[in-house]
C-alpha cells in the first residue's frame, strides 16, 4: 500500500486558506444535492452512513441505495482532468492515487454488501443539481 507521508507546507497563504476551508462532510456539494432531493420530495435518507468499512454521503437504507458525492479535485475526476497542482507534485500524485484506490475499495465493499451505488461528480451537481437528484430518485425505484 502506498504511504502518503507528511503534508507539505502550503505554497502561499491563499493555498493555505483554500485547504483550511475544505470540509470532509456536509460539503456545499452534498448540501446542494440534499436540497435538490428534498425539493423533489425525496427525504428518507440518512447522511454519513457506514456500510461495512465504507462511509457513504447519503444512504437510503430501506432501498439499499448508497450515494457518493465526489469532488472533482479530490477524487481526480476523469472527465475534468484537472491535472496535478504545480507545487508538491509527487505528494499530490500519491494523494490522488490513494484516494482512487480507497474509492475503488469502497465501491467494491458497498456492492458486496448488496447495495446499489450512485456516484455523482461535482461538475454534475454544479451543472444541474435537479438532474443529479433525479438520478438518485430513479435508483430508488424498484427493479
């Protein structure tokens, strides 16, 4: 397993402020999706639910549907292809590799536990949170 090592110092005060403002849960994206779901009448979810060794952003326990909201930067979105930051490139290369491996393990674990998984990317929510909520609602439908 790849080891990340020490977090390098921020390259500027602006970089420090951006990184310090990042949240691990209840992110703006998660809240935006939850609001869209609630507006669509979908309210029976729980947040930060553990399925085996994975924790999902939203879970519809009765339907066994899990939702993961992936930030394009942190989860290294293949569509956005943001590349590596200009400083501390080796650190970020490892960080993204570790994140992708963790996501792969979580995905496999969630499915192994018999859950359906809906993964939604940051750019999808930003473009159309209602469409993202519809994807989740469709996953809740039987069959």
